């Protein structure tokens, strides 16, 4: 008999339910605190996992309660939200995605896993894989942006990084793909709100990153708070049991989100907690995070016949199996070994690299990189010296004192320069009285670096914004500074694209510097001075106006596509249709041209390899690293296809004046789309391949080919 079978036989019902109970220890709060006598509960065998607790000593002490003081000695699993770093804090995922570099994505997850595993953590509540096309939704900062293909690659890289080869390896963490699913489509961008998406959107946009995560072997999945088409994800039998378990064969642990089991009552699908617990368990949720509903109410649900003991056993077996895969039965304390010497410094270097690669140069009228004769710089704005805000919304065990502010970064990089500073206004306040002092500074310098944006808590969970522009009096500050005539570079520290068309018109350069983590200031200084040539691209379309939202490149055509000369066409009376910046946009200090797109066959059948090649030439004096995107358009199909779908991208390093040929290989899967039954189907006919430096349709090279039936 296996260990798991014999444990299941030995367990009382209460002990089984204990394994399904995931409690918070309250070292940090990530939701409403639910009171609980955690220590006594652990001793009584009523807890299966603990989160929000870290540090080798406290974790070992807590683990001892389970291993040495409970009847069966089953070890606890310790979890934590490690979204963009554990001790070393990396850029928020939306920014890191902009590096379009799966190896980087993997390396930052690996570094976080090494740091966290040393301090007793076994499982990360990450990666967050919610595709989102709505910058009002604060959680857009935590995920991979708007595109399912990018989200899928991001999922695979993060899971490789967290989990390594084997979960039992030292330094590996179990990954949790979350939030399953479609929370990024919350009505009007309001966190936790209902989601109404078609079956097609689910299969084309919101499910693919989770499928990729399952295929990459991810250990756990967290169901989302939101409902999808009326059914809360915590009780969504069709998507949890049906899609994850039966279709994808996912045999890992599914956990609820924080108190989400209890919330089934509030959602209006369960009459009481007993029904809520039964609905969640029978839909496929193994672990109940924080609500305690399984522990308290499943016995009654059994008595009412709402669940079977076999349902409980199956869930417990999956939790025990995860503990076994993590090696916890062999050594429950095995992770509590200190990091090797030098590791921390290597991770800081990695954080610098990631931060530099995440900075997106949005516009530049020749002011950057800073010219050699610049001597006096005014660093103005509320984000210039905002140490804690650089950390971003999920800082795990990170510490503000490890963050380099923008002001510090610039001072260190520009020692020979005179740098003067004032905030001018606060991030959100109404007080404009500091603007005059800021204007006085601006009048007397060669360049102003204007540090604008959001605080860390303005993105992430429960941080939706109806007007995702610059908060407080920052616009007043910026316009009055620019009006002095001082050449102005604006930096946007933010967890989402910020609508500010006026800023792009008025400032000489604008950079999205997002929330870059520990090395924010150094990375920004490296880019402004030209020591690092920016290479990030937008993983999300940047709107001009909130009224354009949801906005994304992979939209479908209409019978009346936008046409400036046709009144009765699809457009706005008061705003252009085009975004401020398209998906994939991002400048560098170089100038690269693409020419000569060619494909190896004009007709193909399934099974043929389709290869596209394009020549990239660096026309500038600066070495550069460019990202080249390949989109596909299925011209005519029984279900209209998006105008462009990303199918591949390549990164190419180009020395000044040099050219390279970049090759892309497309697989049969690239040409498929979900049929009526949502299974992949192939329809012969015409396809366009579009290649360019962003999703800007005006600047794409096009080649056409046909799929013919065999
Ligand atoms: C969030 C999850 C997180 C959990 C535990 C919830 O409020 O939605 O993303 O993993 O808290 O901290």
C-alpha cells in the first residue's frame, strides 16, 4: 500500500479535512484577517498548509508542531505570494513581460525560488496568468499583459523557473497558476466583478496560458474570485473538473482564493456555508484558503448527502501527493538551509538586468540619451524619491531599504552633474503649493527629469481605477514645468498604462518605468545616460483614453472597418480609434529597418514546415537588441479570425551598421483555431504573415500563403 493510501486509511474525517485547510499566519495581510487559533489547530491536525509566514526559524518551529505533535505527523506545506521576487524584488510582471525574454522570466523565478526555499517556503502563489486588456484593472500589473501567446510562454518560463527539474530538488518551489480564470475581463475593470465572456473568448484568450501551465507540469492552480458567465470559479465544475481535470488531465492541487469558498454565499449560488463547501469541493477545489468552510461544514455536507467521502479522499490524496512530490515526508525541514555566499549579490545584478530590460522608451524627440554637455538636472515629481513605491504591489519579504530610488540612481550615475530635487506635489493629494518651487528649479537647469505616476498600492489587488491617468495634481505640475521651456523627460512609475495624451505631446521624451523593484533607480539612470540601450516592448496596448478600453491589437474586423472618410464606419466621434501606442511598441536609441520578408512556400498542407525570413538592419551608430514580431491573419474562415494573432517573436542583437536574417518557423498549431466544439480546427484558405517591430499595422511587412487540403 502506498504511503498516501495508508495515511488516508489512518485518518479521521477531521484529519482529512485538516489537510484541505489552508490558513494564513498573518505575517502579512493579503485579505481580511480571519481569526484563528492557528497553533492549536495545527497541533490538532486541522491544518494542511500555512501561508504568509516565512523565515527558517519560525517555519521550522511551526512545522515541528505538525510533524512532532500531531497524531499522524503529516508535514505542513508553506506558501507565499512570490509574484516578482522574494527578498530581491524584480520588476512587476507586466513590466518584466515587456522584455519578451523567456530566459529572463525563468531566471527571475529561479532566483526567487532559491531565496524563498531557503527560508522555508514550499509553494508560490504564482505565476499570475490573467490575460487582461483593461488598464482599469489594477491586477493587470501582476500578469503577462494582453496576449494569450505571450501569456503561454510566460507561464512555461515561470514554471520552469520556480519548479526546476523536480519539485524535490533543493531550491525548487511548487508553482500555482492563478487565477483560473478570466479575471482580467472583470466588468468595467472592477476587481472581483462578474465576468461575461463567450466560450470562444475563453478558449482563444483566457485559457491558453493555463493550458501551457498544465503542460509545463505546474503543481497547483488557484481558482479565481470572479464568476464566469454567472458561475463563480470556486464552484465552476465545467471549467475545474471538466476542463482542467478531464480535458487537460491536471492531477495537481486546485486551491480556492482567499475566503472564496465562503463567498459563494455572497455570489448567490449557495444558501449557506455547508452548500458553499459542498459546491466548491465537488467542482474540484481541493484546498480551502482561509475560509475554514471545509473544516467546519463538510461533515454536515456529508450528512446531507451533498458530498461523498470519496470526493474528500480524492482531494486529500492530491494534497498529500503534492507534499510527497516536494519531498516533505522525507525531510519536512529540508529547505531551511541558508543561501550560499554571493547569491544575494548575483540576484541584485539580475534585478538590475531585469529592470533595465523592462524600461519602455515610449517617445523620444532626440533628448535621450542625455547629451554630454548636460550639467544641471532638476529631478522633480512625487515618484523621484519614493523608495517603498519602487517595490510594487507584491513585495513578499522584500524591503524598501533595499530599493534604489530614481533620485539616488541618478545622483550615483551622474556624479559630475549638479542634481537638484523637489517633489512639487504628492502622488494623490490636492495641494498645489509646491509647484512654484518646482518651476523655479526648472528654470535654471539643462534638463528636467519629471518623475510621475502611481504609488505601489494603486495597482495590484483591489486597486482598480476608473480613470487610469495621472492621479492628484501631477498633470498640473507637469504642464507648468513644461511651460517653463525646460527640456523635459517624463518617467512614468506605474502598474498599468496611464492615459495622458497631453504628456506625450508636450514632453521631449516619455518612458514607462513601471514599478521596477530594488534596482529601479540604477536601471533608470543607465537608460537615461545611454549606458544601457532600452529594449522593452509593451506587452499591453497603451490607450489614449479610458473610453477606448478594452483595447487590444488582436481585435476582429467589422463589416464597417474604421475609415476616416466614411461616417458610417466603426470609430468614435471624439477620439481616434488608434491607441496611444500599439502592443509591442518600444523605442531604442538605434534605428532598425526590416526588409525582404519571404516565406519558403506559397502553398502548404498540414505537416509542411512554414518558414518566414526577414532581414533586419541596424541603420544607426548604436548596438541594439530588437524584438521582431510575427503575426498571422487567417483571411477568410468560417468564424472570423482576429486581424492579427501573435505566433512568434525573435530577439536579435545588431551591431551598428550590421544586418542579420531572422527566421521564424510556424507549426501546424499556428494555423489552427477553435472550431464550434472549441477543439482546434484547420481550414484551408489564405493566410497573411505580418512581420514588424510592433503591432502597428501601418508598419508591417506582409507575405501571403495558402493552406491547401491534402
Ligand atoms: C489574492 C491571491 C493571493 C491570495 C493569498 C488573494 O486575495 O487574490 O492572488 O494569492 O490572496 O495571498
